[in-house]
């Protein structure tokens, strides 16, 4: 009976058996996949923090190198900026120097166009520590045709667009390539002068605070504030008709019958850089 049943339905039984095997296989595969997914999740949970740490380290190291690179670049840029600033400051000093000297250069140019003298240009290269404005050294000497006693002047403007020789002093010592000059502000340096308007004369007797004092020969000499004072040539110590300065004050002494004048020099001895020597 059993054998008969098996023979009669063997094809259906075979199909059912195959289907059962497939169902079991699918079930096992699904369980294994689920297990693998759990394992993968567990492994991912362990590796993810490690990846984060690794990435953080990588970014940190990269950031350090970037920071170092940025620091080096900033230092180089800073050095370049410093050099550029130094260059600009130097150019600014040169421009200020040119502007500061432009007035002197203009005066010199105008003087050279109109002077009747043979002039030798010289630069002030040294001053006496104890007599800063009274005694100084220039860079010209006997090799340039200069002699002791030569008159030293500077270009000055006495009126609008009127330029003349302004008295500085005279050479008192000389070498091959240098000369020592005593200015008219030195109390021991006597200068014979005259008032241009009246031709009344006198002798410069001393100096103080960038002014010089003169004693007139004639107590009754006609002199007023604003009169122009020139060298008279008396005694042949200085060239004649060199501009000395302007009268700023008059002091009468009736008891001693003397008359003094205070003169503002045409030359600013505090800003004396270039001079000319009359050969």
C-alpha cells in the first residue's frame, strides 16, 4: 500500500521535498546574514571612534604644518614690510633734506648769477665743541687757492628777489684741504662796519644769542631801527660792502657819550652748512 502510494505520488513528493529544502536553506541564509550584520555593526562601532581619532590626528598634524607655514609666511611678509618702511623713511628723509636745502640752493644760484667776486664753495665739516657757532672748519684749503684772512660769506636774500653776500667770518688757519673759520659772532673778531643809509661807521664789539653788537664812532650818528649794516673795509680785514645784518635795537649812553646798536646777522649761524670763500 505504501509502495503503491509512493509510486503514484512520487513526483509530487519530490517537488514538495525540494521546496522544503529551499525554504530551510533560505531560513539559514537569512539567519547567517543577520548574524553577519550584527558582527559588522559591532566592528563598525569599534572602528568608527578609531577612524575619528585618526582623522582628528591627521587634521591636527595638517593644521600644525599649515600653522607653521603661515607663521613662516607672516614672518617673511613682516620682514618685507619692515624693509619697505625703512626704504620709504629713507626716501622721506631725502625729500625733507632736499626741501630744506632748496631755499639755500636758490639763494646760491641767484648769488652766483650776480656776484662780482671769485668764489670758492666749501662745506662746513666740523665745529669747535666750546665755540659751536664761533669757530668751524671747512673742506677747502691751500690746494684750492685759499689763504689766511680770506673773507667767508653765505648767499642771503636782503629783499624780495635781491640776493647778496652775507658775512660769515674769515679764515684764521689753513691746511692743504681744510681751513678754520672764525665767525663774526666771536667776541674777539672785530669787524669795521658802516650804516648804509648814512655811512656812519663803527666796530662790532661782541655777540650774544645770535645777535651782534656794534659801537658807533660818533655818538650823534644818525641810525634807526631797520638800517642795513655793511662792512666798511676799514683796516682791510674784510672785503668792502659785504652785508652784515639789520639794526634791531639802539642803546644810548649819555654819560659815556657812546651809542651801541644791536644787529641781527644776515646769516643764520645755527643752520650753516655751505659757505663761499672770496679769493
